[in-house]
């Protein structure tokens, strides 16, 4: 088991990363001194795969557990599902003495975390992420949220988990497309803080289609923990994203979100638009802050090895994507704070990126890579 700790004063916590960790959930939760009844929140894809294992582990450790399953997918990440689950929890007799366990991808983690933040004005919660996206990104850092028709993640709270349990073997049941898209965030983390990791990610990419070798599976906990540590250190520096450091995690996300919002829901996965957004951000980094062609190439080659999209699909309207980008919450009073990379491992927040630049970067995404 590899441990990544987040030092956040009174709400510090550990991320335990280990193959088979799901079966030790009860022991780990107990060791984190969580008490009372557990409300395990999960989705319809994850429940049949892992809920029984985690419930058994919690029960063996002496916890009384209720299970709350909702239909998988971003469409469920809304206030109606929150209200329904909270109603179920109340009916099951949960009160402020218990805690929530989020078992699933980022949708489960964001929504279960939000429920924990408001149920009885806030109860503890445990994250057990089962997608790459959730293991390296969404389960760590305490951002919880649900979507409303006016926009994604518009209602939410900062609520740090008390414990995160990462079992990399749970990734073996992911559809390859979901596995690949999550790795876009790992590439982003590597580009921001640990460029040496890009080579490791290219090696993983080679094995996705044929299945991870035993050797890779054995190395996965350390690889995941190394990547999680990047986010953990950034969150420690700037927990509430007020100092301009946590904002570095938005590399590739400004135009990425614009593209995501401009196509019918689900057509492009989040990590896929992050890949496109990263190519655009690297182009602007070359233009504005001297990123070398070689560094740009290495990051793009890693995304390419992961078979992530780097050229805008023909049905994406640049106009529409830019319109959505302008509405993004990262625009402050009409000005853009755009994350650029002056070199691998050296991000910066730039105020120099103009609307014209954004248009140019989107046009760049229509050109072939080679
Ligand atoms: P997701 O939770 O929808 O999971 C993707 C799909 O994989 C779903 O169908 C899910 O049921 C299925 N699944 C999950 N684990 C599985 C497993 N082990 N085996 C088989 N299938 C499995 O999507 P995601 O990509 O994990 O997360 C996306 C969400 O995360 C978005 O809502 C996004 O806003 C949020 N997010 C939050 C943060 C944050 O800091 N809070 C950061 C990044 C993303
Ligand atoms: N996913 C970006 C953040 O947690 O800040």
C-alpha cells in the first residue's frame, strides 16, 4: 500500500493506494476513526462490480451500511438525485453521527461529496474512486458539486474527504475509452509538475489494448500515487483556489470545456476535450511564453500514444465552442486567466491571451498533427 498524505490543518487526510485495497475498505475506514452508520453511494455500473465487496468489508469491520444506487452518467449528477438519496438516507435513519462512502467515478464522488457536505449541515465522507479520472483527480482536493441546467458544477461546496481509498485493479473493468480519457488528466499533471512521468504514461498507453502486464499491474499503485501526489501538493498550496496555484490544474480546460459544451452531451468525453484543450494551450504557450517545439512534441506524442483526440472532429463548430468558452467561469470580468506552460513543469497564469488568440488556437486544432 502506498500512502499520499494531504496536509490541510484540521482536515488533513490520507490517500491509500494499493492493489486489492477495496477489500480492506472497512479496516482503513476504521483506522481513520470514522464512526456511525455508513451510507454507500454508487452508480448502476459500479454497484454490480464492487458494492458487495466494499459492503462486506465495512460490515466485517462492524459498520452498519445502507446502499444508495443511482443510474450511471453525468445526467444523474443533479439536485433531483441529491434529494432522492438524501430522502433514502433519512428513511434509513442516518443522522449526523454517520458518514458517506462514495464508490465510483467522478460523478459519484462529486455528488456523494456534495450530499455529505449538506446532510445535517455536513457529515464526513470517504472517497473510493474507480475511474482513472476519479483516482488521480476528482477524489482528491475536496471539490464537490452537481450540475444545473445553467451549467456544470454550478452548485457545490469545498468538503474534503476524511480518507481516499484507491484500488488500481478496479480500473481493469473500465471500458478502454474511459480508461484512456482519464489518462489525459495524468498527462496534464505530468506536464504541470513532473515531465519525467510522460514516458511512463507512453509505456502504459502501449498496454491498454492488450491488457496491462503483471509487471505493470504491480507498478500501478506507485504510478498512480506519484500522479496523485502532484495534485495533492497543489491542493496543499492553494486549497480554495484563491492564490492562482490550483488554477494550474485548469491547463487545457478553458477551451476544452468550451468544446465539451458545444457538442451533444456524451459525444466527446471530458478527458478527450482536455486532450484537444491541451494541444490548444501548448500552441498558445509556444506563441506567448517560449515553450519549445520539442517540449510541445513530447506532450502531444504522449496524448497521441493514448489515442486521445488532437484534431477537432468536423462536427464541432468553432464559433459555438468559443461562445461557450466566453461563458466559462474562468473568465473574470471578461478577462481570461489562461494557463500556459513556459516549459514542462513550469505553468503560469497569463493575462496576455486575447480572443483572437483563442480563435487562432481553435483553428490550429483543425490542422493535422503531422
Ligand atoms: P463517471 O463517474 O461518469 O464514470 C465513467 C463511466 O465509468 C460511468 O459509466 C461509470 O459508471 C463507469 N465506471 C466507473 N468505474 C468503473 C469501473 N471500475 N469499471 C467499469 N465501469 C466503471 O465519469 P468520470 O470520468 O469518472 O468523472 C467525471 C466527473 O468528474 C464529471 O462530473 C466531472 O465534472 C467530475 N470531475 C470533478 C473533479 C473535481 O475536482 N471534483 C475533477 C475532475 C472531474
Ligand atoms: N480538477 C481541478 C481541481 O480540483 O482544482
